[in-house]
């Protein structure tokens, strides 16, 4: 599942802690951090649903984060680099 990990990380920092979210969704802290870095396997659908509930994320935020396409991420990165 493609994930906008940068946006998710940003929102978690504003509303909760990474460690707490990892605990609440039942994922090892190290595994959660790796997934946030985009390394290895991404978040499962079940994990995405749990993250949406515990952070919390709005429906729109969840769609933008968990259903982000590579082209959307690339476009966002290009815009940021131009600033």
C-alpha cells in the first residue's frame, strides 16, 4: 500500500507520539519506525485503520496518506523543492 509517510509522520508529531501510536496499534516500536521511514513492508490495511483511529486522522487525511500514488508524492516533492 503506497503511503505518504512524510505527511503521516508530521501529523503524528502534532497529535500524538510515534511510540504511543505503535503501542496502540500493536506494532513493535522499531517496526513502526521502519514503516514510517518507508523501509520494508508498508502498513497493512488493518494497521492503517488502527492508525486512523488512534492518531486520529480525518477521512480525507487517511485517504491522502494511505492511498497516495507515487506520482502524487513526486509532484509534492517537486513543488516543495521549488519553494
